[in-house]
């Protein structure tokens, strides 16, 4: 173990590493290149990630008093441990990305790129063809991708225990400084409290969007349900960018003048079907990437990733690296959900899109969120078992299908049990972010009114938060903005209308 560790030098090297990784991520997943060449990046920066560095940072963190120095060490420790796992799984991650970019499926004699097939499925009105597309995607996933996911998860678990944690779950709870068991209890309480109203809320929406309800519902139908072509007239493609620009302008942000923000909205065959923000340099070089699915999906994706983008683009350039790049991602997800929520806000819909009668759409949007929240609550419970060390990976397919199926109310395919898992308990970040956004949104409305999105003062307030990067974690930010504790229980009222 090193007797000394120059934290400033370590942070400088770590910033270079993350910048290279994010640029590679952008170029590959935006569809500019087929290969995902992360192995060479890890090799160039291998000194950042070793057991000795992790142990040394853990000792420094444990000895540091509360405050910014403790935060800095906590964030660096999480980076070092995650980077060590990344180094051990880099071959699988690179091969997964390469295969995803090259694989195709075939349905009824028609071939589709694997990544684009989900977009085709979301736009397919025939439920049997949707099912055929998903079935083909699941078969490819099971045969070509799941074995790599399994190796990566097994190696992640092994690294966590080799580093001295009881399990990967225990490691993530420690590094995130989040009581995952307490969060699971909160989300389980949410699921229990909403079980009586879930089906009665979703059934009429399924009937309206799909033409049938729970009795015929398959997982393959959900992408079309979320795509919601009924509402395309409310979200015309030619208003997509102007609505985003107008919303930012109302907050005092001139998107055209933000030379550090780069928009990527073009379609490419190998482009990821999942929108993303890629902060290659914070705040100097931030990419906003969205695929085109159509209608409400495009607006939601743009505003969500736009929330990330504006957060990173407005971080103070003189903040330490740790607070510009690292920290609790519940914070940046909160800002993403905050802007995304505008797409279902009646006041915003009226003022920005000129929509008058939005009651039916707002009910649909609330139901969609309801489904997402219950799904993610179940995902957290599943991942607590997946990463806890008490159960074999061979038990996971049945457990995953049962937990997700019970939460959503349909037969859930087991094939996605390893692919439907983000690193580092990111499901917990989403769940905490939903609760945090609800509190922040309420504060904005109380302080600046229902039209807060059109108030320069609200923009000034948000920019003040954005300048801090992720120096504060979600709990600290909730206390600073609202004086309240972060608790998922607030979501019961949010989905109850």
C-alpha cells in the first residue's frame, strides 16, 4: 500500500481518465464508431485503480472529519473501487458494446439492427408483431449478450469481496453512503400503499392506448404504451427543439449561446436507442444525445437529458474535480426529472405547446409514471438479492420474473435478468432522485409560482444549485432546499393525483 497518495495529482489523472472514457462512450453509443475501445484507456490509467489505492483512500476517508474533505475522499474512493471493477470487466463491456452495435434480428423476413429494434417495436401498432420483435430481441440477448453480463457481474462480486466488503451490495451501500435496506423498506411501503389503486389507474390507460387491458397485456406492449401515438398531435416533431429552447429561455438560458453544449439528434443505425448526456468535460464540453422515437418519447428524452446537460454545463469551472464529476448521481437525476416533468405539466403544456385540454393526457402521464415507480421499486428488491451474496445467480431468472411481474401486473420475461441491471445500484439513484425532484419541484412552485419554468429568478435559483455540481449528496440537497429528509414516501401522493 502506498505510504502517501497525492490527492491533487490523483484527481488530475482521474479527470483525464473520465474525459477519455466519456468521449469513447459518446462516439460509440452515438453511433459514430462500431468499436468501444475502453481497454486501452484503462491500460493508460492503470495506476489509478489498484487494491492498494482503494485501501489507502478508505483509510483516509474513515479518518477524515465531516465536511468537504470527507466528501472528496468518499467520492474518490467510490471512483477507485468502481474503476477497479471496471478494469476487471473491461473486456466484457467492450465486447457487449461491439456485439450490440453489430447484431441484427429477423422478424417475418425483415432484418433490423438490434439497437434500433426497440424503436421499431415502440412504433409497431400490431401487438403480435411487437411480441415477435421482442421475442427475437430476447433470443439474441440470451444467446449473445447474457453470458457476458454474467461474467461481468460475477467478477464485480468477486472484486468487492476481495476488497474486504461482505458483498457487492455492502460495498455499494458504503461507497454511496446510502442505507439501501432502508430505501428498500420505503419503496416496499410505497408498493404496498399503492397496490389497491395501481390496476384501477392503469387499466383504463391500457384500454385507451392498446385496446386491451391487463388480461391480454404482455411486456412487449409496454414500449408502445409509453410511445403513446395518440398524443403525437400534442407533441409535434417540428416543435421539439423550439419547445426546449423556449423553456430554457424562460429560465434565462440562451441555448444557442452555450458553446459548451453539443446537441446530437441525428439518427444512425448503430446509435443507442437510449438517450443520454455525456459530460466529456465539465463544464466545458457536454453532449446531449437523443434518438428519434417520435411524439412524447422524444420530448421526455430531450428534457430529461437536457436537465443533465444544463446541470453539467453550469457547474462552476473552479470547483474541485470531485465535485464537478463525481458524487451522488441522485442529484443530477433530480434535475433531469425536474425538466422532464414539465412534459406532463398542464401549465407548461398550455404556455409552451399551446395545448388547452390536457386533462386526459395528464392522467395518462401519471399512470405511466406509476408503472415506472413500481417497476423500479421491484428492481431494487431484485438487485438487493442479486448483489447480496446469499443467493446463486442461477436463482435470479425466476426471482426477477416474479418480482417484476408482480409489481407491474403481467408475465415478465426472465431473459433480461442480467441486462436490466445498471452498475453500482443505479436503480437506487433513480428512486432517490424521483423523491428529491418531487420536493424540489414543490419548492419551486411555492416560491416562484406554477409558471416557475418561465421565471428568470427560478433559473437563477437552479443555476445556483447547478454551480455546486454534486458537492452535496441527495440528502444534503433535500435538507438545504426544503429542510426535509429525503423519503420515497412522498411518491404516494405524487402518483395519486
